[in-house]
C-alpha cells in the first residue's frame, strides 16, 4: 500500500508563518493557495479532503506538498515562465497597425470599414503575415492601442496626396521615437511647428479655487467669481510661433505681432541653430500660405535646401497629425485658462515662463496625462 502523502513535520515558527500568509490574504494568489494546502496538510487533512475543499485535483495537492517538503517556503512563490516568444516581429506589428488605421478605399477595396475577417484576409493576401486568427488580430490591435470606435464628425481631407503625406509624417515620427532606423537620406531630428493664437487680451474661461458661492452674495459673502466683460479690445492680437523638438522633448516659442513669411523664416532659422548644420532635420508643419514657397517668393524652399532641412507638410485639414497640437492644449490649460492679462507683455511673459517650466518638468504627471489624451499621431 502506497504511503500517505503529507507535509513534513513543521516547526511552530513555520506554522505561524503559514497561518500569517493565509490570514493576510494579500499579495500573490498562487502563494496564498499553496500555503493553504500545506497548512491543511499540517493540520492532519488527507489529500482527497484537501482537493475537495480547495477545488483542485489530488495530483495538484500532492505536487504542492512534495515541493514544500523539498524546497520549503521557496516552493510557495510562483515561478512564472517567460512564455513563448512573440509570434509577430516588431516590423510586422507596425505594418498590421498601419493597415488597420488606413481605410479600405485607400487599398482600392469596396468596403467602408475593416472587419476583423476582412482585415485578416487582406493582411495575408498582401503578404504582411503568413497567417493570423481573428482573435489574435484583435489582441494585437488592442496591445498596439487600436480599438474599433464610432466615427466622429470631422472635416475630411481633400488632399490628393493625403496618404503619401500622412505616411511620410508617420515614418518621421517612427524615426524620432526610435522604432525605425533612419535611411541614409532621412532626417535624424524631427521638429513639429505651428502657430498658436491669436492671443487676445480678454478673460479666458477656466477653473480656479474660490470661496463657495452663497445665495445673494454681498460684501461679506461674495457670490460666484465672474469674468469681466470686454466689449472693446483696442490692443490688437499677438501670435505664438512654436516648435516642439521630438528628439529632446523640448518646446520653443516666440511671441510675434505678425505671422507672415518673414516671421516664419526668422523662427525656423532659430530652430535650425538648435542642432549642428551637418545633422539633417525635418520640420512637420501645415500648409498655411506663409509656410509655402511661391513663384514670387521662393525663400522657404531655398532656405530648406540650403540648410539641410526637410519640410514635411501635413495634408489639408489634417492638423491632427502634428504632435505640437497636444502641447498647445497643455499650454492653454496651464498658462491661459482662467487668466485676464492687462497687457500683451504680461501675457507673453506668462507664456515664456510656462515654456521654461514645461521643459524643466517634462515628466510632470499632470502634463503627461494631458498631452497623452490630446495626442493622436
């Protein structure tokens, strides 16, 4: 007759330690269940009885007891294996994500949206992957931050080169993020540029700490804080020209009275001085007319060619591709919401001091969360 399996004789200290693990009930669930099995065995329960109340097999109970007898408390800690290697390589995952974020019409398909089956079939037909299941595709897209969402109202780009421009900007972002190696002629530094404004001298809506409003108000108990009315604004407007360097995670800005081609060239010349002349940089920007070269004024293209700069224009109505937009939302939230500046000098000083603070505290949790929510590309 086979010998009855039971835990070895344990000391009082070991028994108290097992009881402490079971009573505490926090930490690893696996460690807690294994400690329960060992404690029940130490209390004289046989294997079938332990398996019944632990809702597991008798073989599993015997394995836990044998392991504890051999290795002691070290056997209670779960030893998780690394698991099988990823089925898809990083380039394959990036290619799958890129196709999922495109439209079927862009691939000359008669569908308005991708289903999992149509997307999986297309990926295999195009040779992106050899095979992929529907559930595997769903899990991969979820891991890559892609979900099936309701389409919101927005202005559709009518740019005939929409896909080419979008893909080029995404390629530059991949280089800046370090997920893709740059080619021989590719820029190694990417800077996002845009104007922010117009900056008016007016009370900006926002939220601030204030005394709790009381009904009726009065001198001793003021009511809700209100913004002053601005029926006349005789002080004009200003514009913030800003650049966001993805390689250093730093924001740069100049407040100007105009945002013409001359002011634009002056600011991008400053951005160019941030890196050595032999380092090729790319500037992501929209197709606002001062950013373009014309027959009468080709200065922008001539400057870019002479200074080792690639100008990557976003498609029409696609400013969401510019990563600096998220930085503008953070600027508005931290520096402008709830303010009422008396002069443009005071407002510009506030913006400059915010940019200095932002560059020193780029990893601030609130700032990161706000930028993350606003970022699209």
